[in-house]
C-alpha cells in the first residue's frame, strides 16, 4: 500500500475517523462517517497501522486492515417511485442499469453517483425488462443527457407500435388454438423499421423514446433478448457468460420463445396485452461465486406457469401433493436463488409454486408511493415469508426504507416547491445580459437545489447489496442516524462450508 493508491473498504464496514488513534487502538477520535464494504477510497497518508483516506468527500483515518484491493459486486435497488430501478456496478467498474422507473429518480441518483455527468460517461448496458412505462420511461432522462453514452440497450424483443391505426405489440399468428407474437424485434435494423416510421411510432412513448435514443448518436447497439427454446441450452447476456472470464455471470432465463414451423421465433400471448408484456419480462439469473440472484421484471401467474413448464417439462397444474413437490424440486434447479427481486412490485399475481421454487433467503420489493395498486400486497409478503428457505426470512422494501421525513418521502412534492427557485436560477443562466459571475453563481445554486433530490434518492429508499461471492451485506440507510459511526442498517451473510448462504449478524 502506497500514498496515492486507490483501494476499497473491507468487509463489512469501517468507521471513518477525523483523527487517528494510537498504533494499538482499534478506534480513532471523532467519527465522521460510516463507510460500507466496497466504498472507494484514495490513500493520502500512512502512519503505522492507520491510513488517512479520502472517501465520500471527507478526509479521515481508518485502520489498515479495514482496506482491501479487490472491488466487489454492487447491486442497488433504488426507490424510483412506482416501478423498478436497479443499478449494478461490476467488480470491473462497469455500470449496468436494469429498468429506470417512470420519473427521473434513477437519473438523479446516477447523476449524483457519477460526478453529475460533467464529462462523458459510458454505461456498459441499459436493460429494459419489458415495455411498461414504470420500467422504461426513466431512461428518457439518460438518453437526453449529452454526456451519457451506452454501449448496448437490451429489451425483451417486444416493441409497442401502431398497426393499422391501433396500438399493438406487433404481428400475431395463431398456432393451434393459441395466439403468438411473431413480430419479435431482435436486431437494430429490425427496430429501425419501426422507429424510423412516424406512422408506426404514432404517439406511443416506447418506440418514440427508442427512436430518440438511436438518433442521439450516443447508443452503440440495441438488441432484443430471448432465452433458448431448448431448456438444456444456456444463453447469457453478452460479456457475462462463463467463458468471458468475468467475476460473475448473467444467465438469461426469459423470455422463452417457441420456434414456429417456418423457423421464426414467437412468444405465446397471455390473457391480455398487459399480461403478455409483463409475462415476457427479461429474466436474469446473476451468479457470483456461491451466491445467486434472480431479477424477474413483472412476471405473473401465467408466465410463471409457462416458465416452470418449460424448464421442468412437468405440468404446472399438479394434481397431487407429490406432483407439486416434484414440480418445485425440478424448478429449484433453475430458479432457486439466495436473493430475488419480487416480481411486479409485490403484486398478488404470483404463483405459489414459483415462489417455492425460488426458495429465497432474501427478497427485495421495489414499490412506490402514490400508486393505485397497494403494492406490495400483504398476502404476497406473507407468501414470500412462508416459502423462504429460512426460519428468519428477509424482506426488504424500497418504499419502507424511504420512510424518513417529508422531503425524502415525497421527492415530487419537494420538486414542485423548488420549482420557483429553479426557474429563477435558470432564467439567470439563460439571460444574455447576465455576467459570467452571475451565471456561475446561479448555476451553483441550481445544482445545490437539485442535489436535495439526488441526495434523498441516494441515501434513503435504496436497498444496497454488496458481495464477493462468499460474503454479502445488505444495507439500508437509517431514518435517523444513531451517530456518525452508525448511519446504516447492515445485515451480514456468509457462505458456509456446504456452499449455502446464511445470515450471520
């Protein structure tokens, strides 16, 4: 370790002190922050067993043994209001966003996280699990930022569009008695046939947003995702297959297509357009070391039946307890995980057999205020706990984690209250008669106002998962810190000698 090195806080956390203690002391003097495992630090000075670091905007001291060289995987489930939003920072320091909610909370968080996008920033990928507004429309703010670039956008191959004057999910074909979507869109050229036509885009938000993204010049490629129609063949997100040599993999479990007689791929429709869109969400199994996470978008009962039938080869409507147990046991081979994001914000549209198959230790529910569905549903929370593999199941909620004071609970209300000040400063910035000094002062004050929203999104309502594949912490910010050294509610998990993750503290 040398001055100038870039390092990371060790497991599970470290208290950041203003002044170092004596060489043998475990504590310094005057705590200034509680830093989490994996937080980035810069080494400023080394004094015996104490190291002066700069981290999270503060300079202070930690013990040498509380630092490590290795990055870890960071998965942040954000409070983005109604909808889903997940940010992944990889051990290779690449940024991935899976869904971005409907409003600008994801954008505000990422802007806070990555230096206000003051210069060009490259995301590795944006993944849109399915074309529901509360999952995709928040990407609009990222696409509109001139300094945001993304290598690849992934989606579930279903593109909302206008056909013969009606909103559709593309062309359909009947196979037997079942309708299937056969107008699946997997390549950028196929997508452009829709987005470059103002008639096909119509007023639909989804194709118009993708059109703006493609024409921005800041998107490398767009690809529709489909899992293999052969359950024994595994497909992965680009760059995250086992042979790519990364620290973790991202296996694609859905949407699962069927091959038609003409060789084209199609997706079966469910009971309604909404059920079809949701049911064919992108489903990702993330594996790092001995730890597995399931990210399942807005799966619902018919799609979970469809996935269980596909991966187990069994009837998803078992007639006897023995048949059901066989279905669950076979399902666990594909869907059994340690951590899962609850499907569809904790909706009641959940199949108990699927929950039994996932058999989680930890479930994270992404839901928001001011929505007409009362998510998460109390019966769903009960089922999640009942079918967890632990006597002490863990259910985290972005909405419950954000139960602080009013400006944290209702960021949209704050935004309205700040609008007058924001408009005032914006007028000064755009005033051709204002001096450079006046413009800079107004710009600084405007950023300060926006930071209120960004800090509340970043600090509250976020469920933070960090792991190296053998250990894991899950944290949420305390509503009211007990002290500068106790700002986070931290749960520790470790893999035992049998390869199973367990709660330890």
